[in-house]
C-alpha cells in the first residue's frame, strides 16, 4: 500500500524533513456563505489534457482543465513510486473529484463551479510556483471565483498545496486543503486543511466509495464556515485503509521462464500475454467509460518494442520526438502499467491497490520486464537511465518482497 511507512527508512526521513517554506503573515479570507461560493479545484497531480504540453522535470507552471472536459481526456503526469495510481485509473474522483463537486452544486451545498480547474506538478519546489499561483489568483478573481479546493496526491504534493493555498489566500481567494501527510501540513500552516489517513494517491479515498469521498469533500469545504482561523487543521474521521477485500484481477497471467538475456523468448512471451490482456482492457474501457493510458502517446505494441529494445541494450530510435528518449521511456513504463491495471478491473473494481500491484509485479511478463529493466539500470553506468529505470518503476514494498537489489529511493531534495 502507498503509505509513507512502506517507503525506505531513508525516504521516510527525507520526506518528513522535507524543506518547507514558512511565512510570518497568516492570510485569512472569509468569503461568502457556502451556498453562494464559486469553487475551483487545484490539483498537484500534474493533471493535464491529452492535447496539453506534458509536465517535464520541475515544471512550476500549471495546466487548465475545463469543467466540461471529458474525464477520458484528463491524464495524470505526476509519476512516482511514492503514491498509488491504481485508484485514479479506476475512478477519476479519487484525485480529481469533478463529479463530486458537480453534485455539490446540484444539491445546493455550494453555489457554483468554476468554468475551469487547475493542476500544478507537486514535485516542484513551491516557491518556484509563486508567480504562477499569484497570476492564477488574479485570473480567478476576474472570473468571479472566490474559493479554491486543493487536492494533492503525494507527500511533496501536500507541501505544495499547503504553500499554494497561502499564496492564493494572500491574493483574496479563500482556500481549503486536503492533506496526506500531517507533519507537512503543520509545517506549511495553510489557512485551512483537513488531514486524511488514506493511501498516498487517494486523497478522496477508495475508488467509487462515494460516501467517503463526499464526506471528505464536505469536511474540507466545511472548514470555510469556520471563524477561528487561520491555521485550522482537522483530522478526517474515517480510516478506510485497513478494509480487506477478496478482489482478484479479471485476467489470469503468469511470468515467463525465459531469462532476460533471451530477448526473442521474452518478446514472444510478452506478445502472447498482450493477446490475453488486451480484450480485458477493452472491456474495462467500456465499463469505466474512460482511460488513463496515453502519457507516452504511443500504442501498447510500440511501448513493448521500446522496452524490449532497452532490455537488449540496443534502444530503437525515439518514437516520440516531442520528448527526450529517456522521458519517452519513463512515460512508456508508466503507460504499460496503466494498460495492465485497466485490464485487471474489466469486471469489478479493486478497492485497494495491493491486489492490483501484487498481480502486476508477481504474475505478469510486463511486470517482469520492468523489473529486468530496473536491474539493468542498477548494473549499468548511465546515471540518467538508472534513475528512470529505478525511481519511476516499482514501490519499495515489492523490492523487499521479491528480494530485489535495493536502491536509494529518497525523494528529490528541496531547494
């Protein structure tokens, strides 16, 4: 599961001690009554439309997502082993609660929803986002938006949204934050925040758990009615993390006995597995009505060809000229996981991440391929390839369970 305790001890220390800006002034905007508020959401998950420029590196800018955007057109560009993405793959509301916000408008809980919502890349250093955040605040004021709900996905994101809330509140926009790591909320001290005890990557709870998701939304927005700020931090009362499930993936697969050095055998095994997985993935798209696949802008067959070429230490020509070769590789590795995770839920959704991750890393040729690429990166001499093939590959939990070579997976330092 994607909890901070699942990370390496060094990663945990790095995150808990993450450099976090603090401020002497404590802005506080009261705003209108709840039923009159016009609300926008601001994510730190690197969300963007398929047609948008991707977030690359420590990009401190933001992307706009129209409220009317088709959910299948919204991709998550934030890639890390430190938070779960299987929840978002199944249910967009886990990290981008657009349907929930729309329901709150319909029931009159809030007045209206902004015409657009926004996303930053939470891994960037928050002070680098300041100019963009203040410019966004000016845009919101011009559009009559008076309230912003911040939704993070990871520890760095919790730091980011807490600091971004400070900037917007200074500019006259009332803010409320959903946070995933209490220590960082306390350190950044946003005007209002609610801490949720959920898996990283699931700030609203488990997929399709509408009761819990709506409770989080109302609890976070409810802080806007409080008059005892700034500096309000409340704990959400509803720990769903320990619920058990007998869910199993819809598709049955198994690893290959072929050694990584036998590229032809690996290629045959991967192709055969794809023939099994692809129909389930197509069925899942019909059931879910959306897909999170596509950051690399490559077809799954080209992704497999690219990954196998790296395993053979003879990379093919970069198939996406919009990205550097290693960025294409990074997005391709993320997309193959997304393709398989979507296939796994073709019949029923998985409330937790562990069964899906277990299946992928322990019972698929695709997972086996990424593990071999990770090992190749650790054995090689290219530090950039090592970083892509390790830091963006698999959660530390599976490094331990599969008895793999360990790697320093500490988070990026702040500035």
